[in-house]
C-alpha cells in the first residue's frame, strides 16, 4: 500500500548501572511519512473496502485516492545484565492529510490503520546486517523485539534502514468506518427529507384548515421523520454542535415544533368528529399506505448516498406512539364495523398488500418487500387482522426476484473474468436473504421456494465445477439447499445433490493428488496424516462415494505401509527400538485401517520393539526410586504401564514380573524415605524452638505428624514425633492464643482481645514457658507496643469492671500518651474517676493518683467524676 525507505543515524547514549536496570545502546527518533493508496491491498481486504467507500462517497477515483501519514518512530535498544538485547519501537505525534474527510465530516481517527508492517535493517560492529520484520501498533503499547544474541551492536553511530511496506486495517476498523459512512449518508438524506417536509408545510400555510384525514396523515409523516432521526442520533455521533455543514440541527428543531403542533391538531380532529365517514376512512387508509409508496418512488430517482434514507422512510417505524395513534384513528372510524365494514387496520393492511402486488408486477422487488413488511407490522399490532392468502407467496417471489437480480449480474461478471465484481454481487444476494429473513410460509407449507434463485445458483455451481472450484461449489450448493427448503421429490434439489456429489469427488481427487506428491517426495509422515484426513472425509460424505474410493485409499496406503515397515525394521536391527517403535505403530495403523488381512511379521517386530522400550522405562523408574525421586519414579511407572496397554503387552510375563518387582522396590524405598524424613523434620523442629522460631517449629511438627500416616503400608517410628508434640503443645497453644489476640485487635474486637490477654499469664505459668525463653506476658508492654487508644480504653474498662481501679489507673497516662483528645477519653475517665471516688483510699494510693494525673487538664473528666462520687458517697 505504501513503501518508503528511510536512512537514519543512531544517536548513542550510555547510562551507568546505577541509573538504569540495563545498558542503553540506542535511543533515537525518526521523523517519517508515507502515502496510503489501494495499490497493495487485496480485493476483499478491509483496506480496499474502506478506501473504496471513501473514494465513492467523495466522488474520487479509487486509484487516485491518497492519504498522507506523518509521524515519528521512537527507537530504543537496551541490553540487560544477561546480555539480552531488546528493541522497543513506538509511533509518536501522528497526523493524516489528504482525503481525510467524508462529505465534509472529518474522520481521521477512522482512517488510522491499527498496524503498520515493515522491516528494520540493523548493522553490527563488523558491518553485517540483519533484517527484522516489524509490526508497529499505531496506538497502545510499544512494539518489543528480542534481538539475536549474536548481533553485537556498538555505540558508534551506525546507519539504519526502516521500510514501511503495508498498512493493516482490521475488520473492526472496517466496521467502524462503514457505520460512520452510512450515518453521514443518512445525515444528507434526512436533511433533504426535512427540507421537503418544511417546504410542504409552508406551501399549506395559506390554505384553509386541513381536513381530518390530512391532519392524521400529517402527524404520521412528521412523527416518522423525527422518530428515525432520534433513532440514528446524528447530533451526538456526528458532533453536529461543532460541525453541521447543512444546518441540520436548525431544520430538526423546526420539525420537532411541527410534530408538537401536529399532535395538537390530531387530538382536536379526534375530538371534533369532523368527516367521520366511510369515504374518509378509505382516504385515510389509502394515504397512510401511499406515504411509504411516495418515499420509495423518490428513492429510485435519487443518488445512491441519498436513497438509503428515503428507502428507510418507506418503512413503518414501530414506535409506541405510532401504534397508539393508529389505535385512536381506528376507534374514530370503526363505528361501522356493525355493518360488516372492514376495520381501519384491515384496510391499511390490504392497501399494503395491493401496493406490494403492484410493485412486484413491475419487478420492483425492494418496494414489494417493504410493503409486505409494513403489512406484517400492522398485523403484529392488531390481532384482528385477517391475513391475505397471497401474502406468503408474494413475499417469497419478491425475495426470489431480488436475489436473482444480483445473481444474474454475478454470473455475467464471472463468465467475463471479473471475479471481484462477481463475488461482490453474489454476496449482495446472500445479504438480501439475511436482511429480509426466512421466507414467509416456508416452514408452514413445507414447499420448496426461490425457484429462479435456485436455478441461477445451479448454473453458477456448474461454472465453478468447470473451473475446479470444488470447495466454493460445496459452500454454494449447501446454502442453496437450505434456502430452497429442499425435498427429495424436487427436481432442482436432485440436481443440487448430483452437483454436490461431483464437488465432493473433486475434493477427494485433489486429496489423492496431494498424497501422491508427498509419497513421491518420501514425506511418509505427512502422507500418513493426509491419508487419514482423506479417509475421514470419505466417511463423512460416504453417500457421495462409490467403493472405488476405498481402492484409491488402499493404493496410497500400500507404499506408506512398506516405507514405515522397512524403516522400523532398519532401526530395530541397529538397536534403536524406541525409534523403530514409532514407525511400526504407523505401519500398524495404516495396515489396520486400509490393508486388513495382510499377513506380515509386523506384530512380531512390534513385540521386539516394545518390550525393550518398556523395560527401559522400568529401569529408569528403578533408578529414580534408588535416588529417592519418587515423583519421577511414579510418573515413569505409569508411563510404562500405559505403554504396556497401548502396545497390547498386558500378558507378557517378563514385563509383569518387572512391574511387580518395581512396585515392591518403590514401596520399600518410600517407607525408608519417610523414616529419614521424620528424623530430619523432628531435628529441624527442635532447632527451630531453640532459635526462638516457634511458628516454623509448629509447621515442621505438623508436617511430621501428617507424614506418620501418609502411607498405609509403612509403619514408621512415631516415638520421637509424639514426644515432641506433647512437649511443645503448651508452647504452641500459648502462641496461638497470642495470635488470636492480635487478630482480634486487627478486627477492632478490643474487649475480646483484653479478655483473652488476661488468661495468658495463668497459661504461661501452668506450662512453665520460661524454659523456652518466652517472656512473661505483660499487658503494659503489649498496650504500649500496639499504641492503639481504643485497645487501651478496653483495658481500663476491663479492670474497672473487676473493681481493680488502681490497676486500671495505671493505663490512663498511657492513653494520654497515645494522644486522643480529652473528650474522646471522656467515657473511661468518668468510669474510672467514679470508681476511685467511691473507694476508701490510703495515703499511698492518693500519692499514686496524684502521680498519674497531677495538675494536667487532660484528666479533667476523671477529676470531676471522682469529686462527684466522693461528695455523693
């Protein structure tokens, strides 16, 4: 799509190890640009579709369209301590110029390709070059490449060559562009619709008051325009506040006022009852259907970019408001139902059926389908509709006609060698089917449908078969059969089946040709795989093949079998049984599948190849058992057992004896290993306790206990483990209690933490934990270390509730040191002050109170509570 070769010199830079994790070799920025054209994009690629749509919408020849990209590429190469060199590339400061707008709307972001493909040529110290393929992301993370270890870049300025070869647009890019392109075209279409709507209002401004029918239809018309505009969201999606080349917003605001006025007139007409007559009803129903007809007629005379909006306006927009207004008009007119007069919805339905038939008679298939869809919408809204007997057939014939019109162009283009055009129109035919859905009545009647489409598909299939396009033919015929709703009695379906058989045989013949080529190159591995795939294909579609297909498979299987057999025999004779085995297995697979009943020495040779291999695995497992690598030994044991099953050697006495001996050996070695492991774990636990690593010691003893009962057939000596467990139980219980206290503090359960701490001392003394070097538990020290005011308050409350007021008083200065405001400690100060105030204290206790509180104003609540309690005592 573009190609520019840039010659740029590296700017070397070095940093010390203290500045960077690795050594920086290269840091440079390349300022570059390239031109996007269609020259290197394939016909079906997202790039071609995006650029083609851009050119068509802007009235430019696709081959003259150019988009200029400019930006900077940051290049950085760094070497880490292990010698690995990493190349980092990132695109910076991008901008596009050229054709970067669509009918006046800027779309730069939609034209930026997600990836750029190219190459970077680097040179080492000797001048040797290396060419690196690149895929540069235009946004997001940088591109990272590990450079070959042999490439020795030097800090000397060296020449770089950067070549950008192609831009890669994604399907997501294509989808985003097409959505915006469609929206822009609809913007122009609805601007024209608004113009005509406003002009029609102005032309009626001088006329007399409109009749009821005109009033009703005016609301339907204006409301439908505004409903579609709201549905598309032009203002937000196209940012019309910033860029509105046609003044769309101004016209839309007029249309909204018109809709409001039309709604008022609508209700006035309903209430007045003017012109409530059968003739008015017929005029209304005819006018409602002709509103759609009017827009279809206009669409046929407009340029393609405008016609889409007018075609859309021909469809009923199924809004709640539309249904409600139709119901109001129905109630207005349907006073004659008692005289066997058709209802208003039924008359509208019949009008659409009539218009659909008229359009079909003129080969206007799109119009016919739209009218039928409108009739279906009326039927959905009003349960009393009596369906037309001709509707299903008319729908199917219209859809058949529309699809066939595209297929005719596709076949003409294919026969003329215009394959891109042929594909385009063929896919348009299938898109039509996808858009309009399954044919009406196909599942109800069970009759085949789409006669003309099917006939054309059969002719196209014949063309493809003539060109050996087997797979394309199969895809086409399968889709045709589904759309046709095929029955065995249908002659066209029998033709489809016959052509499908020819296509499958063509695919099979091609597979046979590929196998022959692999055999001629002596690539028997690939030939075996290809043979298997061909056999699976024949079985999958066996109804299309005669017994001759089996003969063709056998013809290819014979040389493959002989080659694998001879190669395996050669390897076995050269004492390479493991390699020989793989060839014998391939030969047996081919023989079993394609050459049954052949009497060969294969099974004998396979036996001779398999037994040494399995015995080798058993011997490896025995060695791993000796080295006490039991996981590896166990894995090898199971691999060997599986091989014995796979190679059908389950009854081999030599192998079974070897397996039994290995199993006994593994069991004995594992039991010995458990004893050694127990001794080691117990020693480590004792050393951990001596080193004060109590948590580690507990885990080691837990592992030792688990190991005691890990193997049912082993009976290790448990004396040492059980003795240590008994010896250290009190220590571990104490430590676990301490851990539970810490957890309670973390979870803000402070009262629980203090309550549990109070029980620690008795446990400490009972278990004589001083012998392990464990300090006696001190609440004063614990509170000071935690430095948590709420925990200290809990301690004060705990001792107050036990009437140990002087003990609680000891923690009040600590609480002050933890710096809460006096008012935050008010509750515990008052609680403690009240308790001490009611006590009869001696001089020594009074000194203690003074020593704790002195004249510090922080203790104000304590002092006031104590004074009050003394007065009331």
